[in-house]
């Protein structure tokens, strides 16, 4: 559901499997029409033409074993509200940015999978997605209603389709590593107009990134969440010329297009959990306020 850049990466690759039938749900009719006419093309880090069935009519979706939600976090509620009937007996996974998506899904479907993915891209035109960055995906049960064996089925299908994935009993560590990574780098790029690598090569901005990371790590630790790796290592790795040096973070893409950003679910999520667990997060609060100010400026006459 939600066939934006990341959703398209999964849909195109999974549709290559002979034993998997893939449907893509998206409200952009031009994108749906292009997929049904010419297939879903990925180019860049991988070159794929998949042929999922696409629709903008949620009622047209058949009963599904699994759903993968890849919308922006602010669109999670309407996306799952429209499509929940297709997953009455299935499982719905989120591979979205930010915090709170699982809770939203659980309000509409019984079995939810917590997911985190690192591949990234951008929509070039209807039916064509530029695949900028490859990476792994981690899935885990959201609560006791989701069987690990079913999570393993989804991870296996993704891996066989060329999207490496693993199933774990507790996916909060990978999730929070990604949240901290995004909250520490994406808004800096959005505020400065710099790509990931150019943010990291400036000592002043890199120090700010580390300050944001430290706050996020403290909030995760207060919840008893053990990160699966240090976000600092991921940030430095992504800044390499051969990885994501020139990648424009999704938040920068949103700002350039004057679209609402996910700041409330990234830095805002860290601030929210910090408040609940008594961990100060002044840098994340300041970054959230600055990006919200940029958004507010678009409505000025």
C-alpha cells in the first residue's frame, strides 16, 4: 500500500517471484495507469521492471496475506482505513520512517509487523522510480498477536526477490537506529539544501548531527531498547561517495516540493518519548520547530 519510492522498490521486486501475487495501491492515478500499462520500472542501484497489479480503488484489492505500508507517516491513517478489509486474515507491515505507525495500523488490523528498511529512492515519473540506495530490511512482531513464523515468511519472500530482509523477535533496535539516523540527518539536509554527504563533510553540521544522535540514543536507552548498531557508523557509511553522498533525503525532497514533512514523526517522536521518559531533547525540539517554521512560511501571502 502506498506505492511511493520505497513501496515501489518492494512491489517491483516481489512481483518478479512466480509464487507471489502482488498488488499496489496508490491514489496517484497516473502512477497506477503507468504501472498497469508498462510495468513498474526501477533504475539506478538496480534495474528492474516488475509487473504488479495496481489500483487506486481500495475495494478492488483481493484478500491478502501480507501488506507493506510505505506511505509518509502522516498518511498512514487514511491508507490503512481504506484498505484494512483486504487484511482481515492477513498481516500488515510498516517499513515507514518515524514513530507511531504501528499503533495507527493496530487501530484497524489485528496483526501488525514492525519493520525498518534502508533502501531509498525517488519517483522520477509515473511508473518509474530511481533506486538510489540499497540496504537491508528488518521485520519483527509488533505484539503477541503476530506470529514470528509469519514474519519469517514475509522476510523470506523479500530476500528471494532481491530485497534482503531478516525476521527478529524484537525489531525496535533496528527501528530506533533508523529513526535516530533520519532525525539526525534528514532535517539538516532539509534546512540547508545539502545532500547527505555534504552535510557530513562540514564539521559544524556534523557536530550538530552527533548532538541529535546522542539525544536519540538516550531516549532509546531510557526505554530499554538496545540498538542493533551505532547510528554514527551508519551516518558515516552513507556519507561515502559510493553510497549516499549525493542522495537528497526525503525530507529535503519534500521541502523542495513544498510538501508536508515527517518532522513530527521523527524529531517530534523523539521529543515525545523523551518527555514520557524524562530525557531532555532540546536539539531535537529546536530542529522540529525550525522545520515547522519552514512549512509555515509556505502559507504566507
